[in-house]
DNA sequence: ACCTGAACACCGTTCAAGT
DNA sequence: ACCTGAACACCGTTCAAGT
C-alpha cells in the first residue's frame, strides 16, 4: 500500500500556536492576506487544515495573532535619553515592520483584541512619554498623533500604485495619460513636475513630517496647563 | 407551474454598475467587509450573483469601486478663503466618512487603482495647498502629513475595542482586570486615571492633533527655501 | 493528546443556455 | 442585451473516527 510520504513528522517540529501564526505570516507575506486560509496555512506547515484547530480557536484568532506578531517586530528603545530620538526610532522601526507586512494595517480596523506585543507597545509609548514629562492627557494626545501619523503614512505608502523606482515612471506616465483631458490638473502637475522629475521619494517625506509633529509635541510638553 | 415571484423586475430599476456598488456598500456597512461576497451583494439587489458580472469585471473592481464611493462622500470646500479652515473641514469630513464606513481603511492598503472620486480628492488637496502658497515639494509633504494623520487617527479610533461611552467602562475594566499582575503599568494608569475618569473622549483628540500639524505646516509654508 | 477524512454550508468565476 | 442554472475549484468549521 503506497502511503503519502510523512514529510512533516520526520522533518518538522510538532505543531504549536506559535508555528501556526508564523505560517500564517509567511502566507500573508508571500501571497497576500486574502490567501490566508486555514487550508493554505496548514499546507504551508505540511499539515491538514483541521489540525490547526487544536492550537487556535478559529481564523479570527489567527488574524489577531499575526497582527500582534507584527507589533512584536517594532523596536522599543530602552536606553535612549532623548524622548524625541526614542520616538523617532520607534516610529521608523514601526514603519519598516508595517512595510514588511503591509496586510497588517488592512487587518487593524477589524481587530479588537490586542495581543501581548500590542499591549507592551502601547505601554512603552505611554511610559516613555510620561517619563519625558508629559501629563496623562498630553500623553494621550501625543500617542494618538504619533501613531496616527505612522499608520496613516504607511497606509498611503503601501497604497501607492508602484513598489519600486523602476515601476514609478511607467505607472505614473500611464496614469496621467489615462486622465481625461483637463481633469486633475494639480495632480497631473504634481506627478509630472515633482514625482517624475525628482524620482521616487515618498519615503523621504516620512522623517520631516514626523519631526514636524515632534516639534509640535515638544511645545505642548512645555506649555503651562 | 409555480414560479418564484419576480419582485426585482417589478419593483426595482434594472441593474447598473452604480447600483451594484451601492449594494456592496450597504452589505459592507451592515455586515462587514468580510460579508461582501458577489452572492450577498446580488441577494441585497434581488438578483443572482452571476448577473453582477455584466456590470463589473470581478470582485476586485467592486472593492475598488466602494473605496471610491467613500472618497466621494468627503467634502472638499470650494469657498473657504483660509487654507487651514479648508483643511480642517476636509479632514473632519474625511474622518466622518471613514467612521461611517470603517472597512474602507482596511481595503485601502490593497487597492492600487484609484477611482475618479479619489483622484478628484487628491487633486483638490494639492490645488488648495498650492493656492495657499505651498511649493510643489512642500505641498507633497503637507498632503502626506495631513492624510497620514487623518487615516491613522481613524484607524486607531475604529480599532478601539468599544464603540460607545457605555461600552467603554465595561470593556476597559475587563481589559485591565485581565492584565497579568504588574504588566502594562503605564497602560493601566492611562485607562484607570484618564480614559475611565474622563469618559470617552478619544474623538476629542482629533482636532488638537490636527491643529498641531496645521501649525507646523504654516511654519513650513512661510519658511525660506 | 493530537491529527484527520468526510461532510456541510459557503465562496468567486466560467460557460452554455435561456429570454 | 441582459440574466441565470449548473458546474468547478475553492472556503471555514464540525464531528466522528483514527493513532
């Protein structure tokens, strides 16, 4: 009787919640969130879909779990005396993690059960700002402004219709050519005179916008109540 | 022979791309994006799933289309002399539209084909800032900072684990109680001393954070190159 | 205890057939 | 021209059966 080879049992560690989530992240990275099905994650792990249910309750828990894994990748500097430098490092690490896993932002609006890494992240943000002298309510404002900027910036960045400098010229030219005559004059100018002539530089907008916010927060920090 | 009643043909206008998209928005609003299937949208319209394919190419076009419909709901003030006031009105209108349709943010990271309302929106942003005296490259920075803030703020707002002031107390208390002893001390303080004592006020953080950014942009606008 | 085959109620999409 | 039934290759999840 010819049985299928038992590749997994011989070459891989047994299943666990962590391995299920890692497999799901790999599927999402390689084929997009829409490809994250219990069957595909199982296949990635060399196992049957039904086996996953021994380690996670359902697909929702998988989605919560992979968002938390992305948060776990964000650096939270512990030894940075300057609060603005600490926030800059956290923000650029967050941007990198979210660009590595752009599906995470798409999941965030539907996730309502923060995992341990997410909670640790929020705790660090609040703690570091408190330590810098922000009052509780000013800390709340600072967190929402900073996180808002980071998430929103990456969301725009990952919805740009091109991924590499090489793609930019082709896509931008084709897009402008497809505009109805006289439609979107300002957008056309921006694409022609700025984006196309200066090359692909969207990423370079991240730091200046962030500094603008940090400067505003520094003023807030020192303002009399 | 008992045929099923032809409700649609008698009581409803015939199908069109616009009606398909409106149906999809209704399904997404009422039952979440995950419920937006060709079959459910068709059911919402009193029609069979296969009929939709005469008006849209595939489900991807439906998703592109409903994101564009959300952009179409955002007010773009045409008669506001003060650029900051114009940006404030646009931003709060955008926040409202995105809160009405929170699934739109979740779709944005995977949409790469902007529709006419999205293009009109970007064209307005660029045009209004240019008119206020921003250079092309400063306009690019202003747009990415402002849109980033708005999208990110609403993304945080819609991933809060509560929807109403009533829910806040129960959810926040339960969450803090579930924390491991000594874990997340700063987050606990924030929830206990700020969020719970001052009531549900996250929405009130939107305008101050936005003003902080607008002030920074005003400085940028006037700075020597 | 952990894994899985079969089953059920769903998906998106094609295609040939109806009107 | 527009609509649809049947079909195909997928989904998430349950449950009973295997080891």
